[in-house]
C-alpha cells in the first residue's frame, strides 16, 4: 500500500522600507526588474566605492568581507585583487608599515566548499542538531495547538528554510539562528550537509522571491544557486499576480497537494522565502486492501474508523517504561520508516507521553529501534489523512527567537536593513492508506499462536523517519484519524 505522506510548504515573508541609499552600490532598479538576472558583476559592480559605507546599512563596525577587501575611516573600499592602503606621509624609508587589528565582521563570509572529510563530519553534526531541533519544534507546535487535536509538520522543511536564511544572516541574527537550530558556531559546512540529506522518497526545494526595489547581493545569489539550486526571482508590482506566482510555485513543487498556500499577500512584502517538501513512499510490505472498521478510543468517547491490518506484518517494536508507551516501526521504501509512539493502555494519555519525551529519551528510543529486529506481528492501525496549517511566527516566539519581528539582520543577503518578517506560514498534508499497492504481496493467511500484536486504537505520536541519515522528515500526532 502506498503511504502517501505528501507535501508541505513553509513560507517566510519579509517586509520593510526602502532600498539602500548608498548611490555607489549597484542595486536592481524597480524600473528594470530584469536586471536581477542579467547584471551580476561582483560584490561591487561599479568599481571602487569612494566614500565610507553608511553604518545604517551595515550595522556598527560591520563590513562585507571578501578575500582582499579592507575598509577604514580613511581608506577606499575595493573589490580588486590587491590590498590598497593610502601611502603614509614620506619621512624616511621604513621596513614595515603599521597594521591594524581587524575587527570581526558582522556579515558572513561567502561559503567555501568543504572537503569530503569535513562534509562527512558535518553530516554527523547535522543529524544530532536536527534531532534536538525537531523535538523542540514538536513541543512548540503542541503548545500552540489546542489539546486533543491532530498535528503534522516537517522539521526538515523548517530547518532547511531557516538554514538558507542563515546563509545571509549577520551579527546577532546569525548567532540566534545557530542556537535555534542547535548548530555549532560558524557551522560552515551545514549547507553542503543538507544537500547530502537527499532521498528518492522525498524532495525538498527552496526558492526566494523579492520585490524589484530590493537589491540582493550578488554573492548571496551565486552562493544560493550553488548550494540550493535556485536564484532569487523578482516579483512584480501587482499583488494579485505575485500571489498567483507564489501559489503556482507551491502547487508545482507539492504535486498540487497544496494548491493555495496564501490567500493574500501584504502590500509591503519585500522578500519571500519558500521551502516545499514532497514525499511519496510505499510500504515495503504492502497491506491488503480491505473494508474493515474498528473502534478507536478517544478520551471520552469511542469512534469507528477504517483500519489497515495484517496478520504477519514485519514490525520492530517494544514498550518503553519511561514513556509508558508502545513504540513501533514499519518500513517504507527508500530507506524511510513510519514510527509510532502509542500510550501502553487507555488510561495513559498522549499528553503524558509528550511531556515525558525529553531529548535523552527521544534519542534513546531511536537508538533502540535501530537495534530492534523486524518480527512478524499482527498489526492494526487507522488510515491517516492529516492536514496542518500553522502561523510560524508564534512558533518562533515559543522557541524564544524574536529576530524576525524585532531585530532582523540579513546583511549578507541585502544592504537594506529596514526588513522584518510580516508572515511565516507552514502547511502540511499527510496521507497513509493501502490504496495503490500491488495486492500480489499480501500477507500470509495463517496466524501463529505466539504471534506478537501491535494495535493502534487510541491517539498516538508519529515520525516519518529517514533511516539512512537519521532525522525526522515529518512529525505529528493523531487524535482523530477521521480529521
């Protein structure tokens, strides 16, 4: 059967005031939006800048570093390959010129390629970071949702989008994003590590759209193209056309499962960052299509829901005494698996399981699953169809990240400092059924007396787990399978 765990899209809209007032820095004029893709001469495209960089654009003592670029109060700023300094007043020859102690730049340097050894180490670091971030995100989502409601989100999608923002973040925003994502300081290889976390079972794509009057740094454009495979696209001056453009991009990259991410677009939108994840995986051992309705026990009621079942299904499972929950894992195609955490009895609430799910317990459970064998098991679980929509600004605040609203520094992306996030939206669509899987691989008919049993007839927590790279693509909970 097909587990069609379909797509989700994450939207980040940034709004703000005018473009850079520095007349010597090339920007893409609103009169010629085509120039965004046609004129990429370098960091400074019109030769040397002959006046100081205004601090209102770069922040206190900030510079945009390149390999041979220097600035001070009396020095021209140049993008040439030679390091130019004004000649000192001639007195007598000296063997050595005085040097300045460089200040730490507030904007990120262009990302350099990592060696294979560094990339491999970065992937291990990224695995750990994604686990920490995913669980923190789960608790933030749970706190933002009403009790006893369904919930689905993609920590991988959200982390991918925030990491692309990190590419252009400077100063405190860079540090705060690293802390939010559980990344070590100056995690330079993270972008290449994310590229390595690819699978035939799901796709993750990112895109940036910006208003014609917002000048995007050439270095960011080229680096984004290299690492994420896309160059920023230019929005027009018509909000309806921009809305149609964005929703069309989302629909195309989610197999049209999410056809309308946005109902409207703020009039002052300057920058739109998008990430979409689409997943379509089959059960490694298919379920036999059948009409079977069984009880599903909610806190104060019992409902009848369609169930998938198999008499000898390969399941890795155990009971965790800390969570007081049954943990089960079913294999999907492309090195993916579906993991469920189910309270061990009807008296144990799912909320109690969630509260007991600390980072240490979470990691211990996943390590134990890696060592558990898949054994023939009688399984019964509901078909799933879960949709989710969440304002991500409230989630960021629950994670104590306030930069998007109050103190955003994207100096590595643009010199325009008058930016703030006006909206951040996350949508998911997840469906698990047995439809579409070849019936030829149906389960065996007979049932052994000592057969293990794993039944899911009450609310549960789930993960869509990437077994190769060891991170959750999707997470969520199901209170009512009918929703």
